[in-house]
């Protein structure tokens, strides 16, 4: 299927700045729609290129090929094999820089949002609060979405409201921090719907399931059994007691559990500092077989400071049954 101009824009949006579009790739899209992108500064035309990329299989060690005029034609000459020379049209050498901020603004306008996007930090925008009281954030960059401080930034801006981040798809192991902070993640392709009548996609989150998630971790106290994403595991008493304590504190809004508090809860007598660390290590080893792919035991039961532990799940994804 031929790539549309809208799909070309979405692909460019996921490229890290500076995202450049060569005239050879762009020229099939030249026309009224392309001119609107130039007028809206979503694409900024640069000076025409004076060099051309080397061929993929070439061993010439050049970064770019020089351009040579041969018989009234412009040729990107290969220094090793003339069969790899490329005859270029004038439009091939046009070069355009994609502007992420202008694209985010255009999406907001096309989606009839009341205010333009507010830039929170490099590569991250707030699109504002929608009618369903969800604060919507947008990044086109997987590099930005992977930054640990982005979670704290979103929580600070949203101020307790429900939160949605539209971003490139992340693997499960990199979604843990967002899950723990109760930030719903949705892929760009899920939320940016192409509109046949316009080159700018429209924000569409109506099809997203933004309801509070079902518990992922269920502790069955009577059987000392846990269910994690449907996988069942029976734990020995000490490991279950430790996990139950961490889970109960997370549900109560006190996810950070200090070693001294764990000692008081699990042991009736004074124990050495190493005892709690050994119990945590044993729990991690026990639950390792049922952890989601890509999630390590150390990321599921985190050690924030030398003597502070927590479960890497938000409170509403944990349930304790009798």
C-alpha cells in the first residue's frame, strides 16, 4: 500500500530531532497538502543538499557522496563503482526539517482542543484536560518516554487528576513505572486517527479503555497463594507474610516500606540488618518464575534506598483476599 502524506508525517514524528525529509521521498506527496505543511511550519525547507548519501553496500568510507554535473545531469557519483552512480532531479535535493512542536499544535487544532499544547519539557506536551477529566500528555519520542523523570513530571502537572500519556509503544519492562504511578499509556497509532479529508491526524481516544485496571496481583491469605497476571504461585509462610505486608502498605498509600517497620511486622524479636535483606532476596527468587516477560525480580520488588522496599505496582492493581 502506498504511504499517504499523513502516514509519512506520523513516521517522521517518531524520529529524533532533527528529523529530515529528503526531496526524493517527499516529491510523490508534493501538492496542496504538502504546501499546507510548509505554510504551517510543520515542514521547514532547508538549503538544497550539496551531497548525497552513499549507497548501502558501498565500502568507500565516505559519509556522503559528492555531486557532479555530467552531460547536463546532476550525478551522485560512487567513487568505487560507476554502476552505483545516481542521476538526480532538482527536487531530489530539496530538504525539509520536521517540526514536532508545530505538528503537536496542528493536531490540537484539528482535534478542537480549547487550548494549544503546553510544552512541559523537551519532547513532552500537555494537551490539556478533556471532558472526561483526564489530563492528556503527548510525546512522539520513545527516548523521552523512557526517561525516569517523565513520570514525576506528569504527576506534578496533573495534580491528582487521571492521566493519559500518548507515546510510541514501550515494552512491558519499561511500562512498570507508569503502571505504578497510575499513568495510562497509549500508542500513537491508537490515538492519532488519520482523516481522509486532511493531512493532519485527529486525536481520538474514544476507543481506549481508560477504566481503572483490574488487580494484577491478588494475594489469597487463606491459602498463602498469589496470582500475578493470572499465573498462580504458592509461597512459603515468611515470603508470603513479607509480600502481604508490602502489598498492604501500597494499598494504604504507604508504598515505601522501611526495613525497621518490616522487622517489627515479621519478627517478634530483634533481628540483624541482614535478615530483612535475605528475606527480600528469597521472596524475589520465589516469584521470579511468574513475573511478566522483561520484568526482573529487582524491578518488581524495588530497593529505593539501602533500607526501603516497595512493590512496583499501583495500589489499584493489588488486592488482598482472606
